């Protein structure tokens, strides 16, 4: 199975490189120098951790450095603007989340177009979100959390990784459907939000299992429900919500003017990364 997957990965790479027969020798040698990958959130968060895994694999596969630059703030719009206005030569890439799609609704004076100024390279991954509470909150079910919020409106605070983020929208949807009043506290990224959650400064937050599981296992956070249609294999004991509330997605993008052959090469290596990453688990 591993040999088959390796062969398939090589085939994908070959087909992608041949997409544009007009590719120059310079393009065929891409990348000829280090590639910068801009992350719109602080170091230590989920997007940063995933980017490190992906760039390590890309560097090993393509024989060139992929350097991570963290530019947090304004729910990713600062980092996104910097990449939108960068030289479209294939050496500045952007890791985004689903916030990229909704940011124009929250930030009216963006210096870029979320659709026209970027070219998608590939979907890196997606994950359901889990509703968690600090252990000091006297609720271990969604029903108990709703009852607590209704008993003292506005007393419970929930955090997010930024205005318009999946964790923010999930929290607002929860408030709307449950008919409760909770205080939204936005952060500049996942790492500072989780730090305040485990310290008890926040009371609840929608987290990805990867971000929340270590703290749940350490007894600092309690999971109430997973926002997915079925139970999650990493948290088999956590019940699902009645409806699929939210899911976090992470993508890799480049400026729209990036030539197709360069996008194809990077896309092929992302495919290779996932083929080899999943090979040990294949039958």
C-alpha cells in the first residue's frame, strides 16, 4: 500500500507540472529560494502548529526552506493584506481559515478582495468544534450550561480567536438557538484565548479537538458536546449537538497572479504530504 501511494503521489506531481506547456526553465526550478508562508494568528495556536507540519513536509519534498511568518491581528486581515500586496512570484503564501470568507462582512475597508486577489492552492484540513467550559463552571451538559446562562444573563463569557472566526460564529449561533445572553471576548488568536480559558478568565469556548484535548485530559477543561453529526473518534465519550453548529477549515492560498504551474507544484506536494501522512493508517 505504501509503494502504491508513493507511486500515485509521483504521478500527481508529474501531471501537475505538465499542466502548462509554456512553463519556463525558471518556473520548472521553483522554488529556487526560500518561500515565506504567512500565518494570520500567533505562534502556538492550531493554525501555526498545522502550518509547521505542512511546511516541514514541503521543505523535505521540494528541497527548499519554507519560512513561517506570524502576523496576527484583526482576525487575519493584516496578514492577508500583506500577502495580497506582495510580489506575485510564488514566494509568499498565506495560510487561511474560514474567517477569510466572512471577514469582508465585519471589516468594511479592506485593501484587498478576498476572492479576486487570491488563488487557492489546497485544503489542508478541517475539524469539528467542541463546546468546552472551564472546570469551575457547574455544567457538564449543554442543557446545564443553558440553564446556568439563563439564570444569570450576561454572567458567562465565551472566547473566540477573533471577530468573525468560526469560534465566534459558533458562539453566536449557540446564543441564538439557546436563547441565552453570553459575553463575547475576541482574541488575536487561539493560543491567548485558550490560555485565558484554562486560567478561568473565560468560562466557555468552541475549540477544535486538537486545541482542547490536552487541557481536557489534564482536567482543566470539560467538554460538553461536539458540533458534528456523529461522535468524534478522538472524543468518543462526548455527545454530539442536535445540529452541526460549526467546523474549522484551514487552506493554503497565494496571490491570484501567481502562475498556474507554481500553484500546481505546491498543490502536488500538499497531496503528497497527505498521501504519506495517511499511509501508515491504510490497510
